[in-house]
C-alpha cells in the first residue's frame, strides 16, 4: 500500500484521508490549522459528517492516519500527495486559487530534498487549464524539477455530497483520473483499485471540466424543477407527482439522449410547446428565467453555425440534411431552414441535399409547408450528394442521415467541412478543413 499525504483537512480532505486509511493506506493529513491537526491526531473529526468521526477514530488508533503541519516532512514521507484545499469565489465571481497555489509552492519546496519520483494529484475544483497552466509551472519552479521526470502531476475531481460523503466515496458512479503520464495514471488507479466502479482515464483538462459540468447541471436541474413547481402551484397541480412521472422516463428525460453538444433543436414539438408554456406562465404573471432563456440560447447556436461558415471566406455552400433530424422529412422549425435562409439572404450560393426531402416524395402537410412557407428553399434542393459536393467549397452537415459520415472520401483537398452534429463517432480535432460546433 502507498503512503499518501492529503493537503487540506477541510471537508474533501478529511473524507479522502479517512476513507483511504480505511482501505489500508498509510495517510498523512496536512493542514496549516493547528486545531484541525490536533483534533485529527486525537482521533476526532474536525467537522460534522455522518460516519466520519468513527472512521477517523478507528484509523488513528490503528496507526494508519496521522496529521501534521510540516509540509516538507509529509512530502518526504509519502509517495503521492492529494491537494484538497478550497477554491472559494472572489467577490467578482472568479475563482480564488490562493490556497492551492500556496500548497503547490510548499510541495515544490519539499520536492527539492526528495530523490524519489513523487506524484501530485489535485482534487481541488479548478477551471480547465489551471492545473497545467498555473500549478505545473509553480511546482517546477519551486522544486527545480521537470514534470514527468522529477515528479508526476494529475487531476482527480471529487463528487462528494455533504451528509452522504462516505457512501459516495465507496460507491461512486465512476472515478475520473486526468493525467498525461502513465506512471501517474497507474499510481492513482492503484489507490482506487478497491472501488467497484468504472475508472475513466482522460486528459487533465477533461477531468477539470467534468466537475464543473456536473455541478452546473445539478444547479440547472434544481432550478428547472423549482420553475415547474411554481407553474404547478399557481394552478393547484401536484408538482411532485408531475416530476415523479417525469423522472420515470429513463429513455429520454433522465438519459444521455439529448446531452450531446451540437446544433440547435427544432421540429414540431419542442419550440412550439416551450413557447406555449412560457405564454401560459406570463398569463399567470410569472417570471421563469431558466425556461425563458432556452429559446434565445437556441438561436445563438444557429448564429454560431453561421459564423463558422462565414469565417471560411467561401461563398459556395453545400448542405447535407435539411430536416431537423435524421429519419424524417419534417421541416417545421428546422434550424437548418433558418440557417439556409440566413445564408441566402447574405448572398451565399447554396445547394441542399436531403434524401428524405424532395418534392417528388413529399405529400400532405410537409409538401404544403415547403411549397407555401419556404418555396425559395425548395429551389435549392438537389437529388444527389455528388451535386452538392461538386458545387460547394464548404460542406455543412446538418443531421446524421446514413451516408453523410462517408463524405470525406468524396471531398477535394481544398474542401472545408462544418459538422453541426458530429456525424462520426470518435475523437475530433477542429482544424482549417474541419470544424465542429461545440467540439
């Protein structure tokens, strides 16, 4: 078992130290606060958390857990250091990194006297890029060593809830490890080897971002439920019953289905029903900021797509996919229709292919819509992908219809692609010839 030093005996650090000691690691807690250090060394928890006091008492008595204020001693007598100090908000909303930078300075100074390879893993909540762009230079400058040679650096976000943190630690949905160094990755994997949960290996910036995505979405969910509750209460509707039914749907409502960055939503349901709900809430004299922000945000995604096209400097645009999603000929409130109308209005030469959308195939409401509402766009339709590609300098992919993912084989070297839906799975890197939206 590794000897682990945990810097910061606040909520996250105390839970981590106690849980790792419970699983057999020798753990050194480090803090500048004398009362916290003395409390832990007496076998007492410095804070209130169900089950934490018992874990600390048990593991201090077993000799697996101790605390110190001596940073250098902790670094020299451990194999791996976790940084768990707070990153509170400044008055303007920015992140205060004073505590974490100070700890890195102290660890770096301790590393000057250590010959063995030491691993530093940050668990403090940090904005993407902070570990590599701010903390790595501090550690290197203060230690005189190079990352990957004299020491390793990684990021391991925590997902603990106050009141259930012990259970959350031992039964997580997953464990995320951000590192570019295999030695760091393997060492941290060993630390968490006792957990029966997926272990996800990612670049450091991804690991940093995941923490913010989780918390932002949790905040959004609370606010969404509260706004629905406000509407329900005004009409004497049981909001809890409504949301219980909502949460029973694990195919769409509580699932990954809609949580993929890409183009704007459209279709005959989502925009229409959201507008109706907002109109209804205004009749009830209610202000619902989150729900009211959805449609404006959706419009911004269409504007973003236009800017990606404009920045290519090309005027001949080919579009693959006109309907609001694959497998349908429904053009009602398709964001692609709005994007194309904007392009035509700005003088672009546009050709469009959608195998599900042609006047020869359309009938009923969809034919009437294209003939009466957007006849100018029907004139842009062509019958083959090859026509679109031959005409264009920029190809815009608007939905995931089968066959669009193979267009790369048909493109000229000077073609540019704007992919609004991530038509192919796998890693993507935006470059001069390929641009995604949201990735």
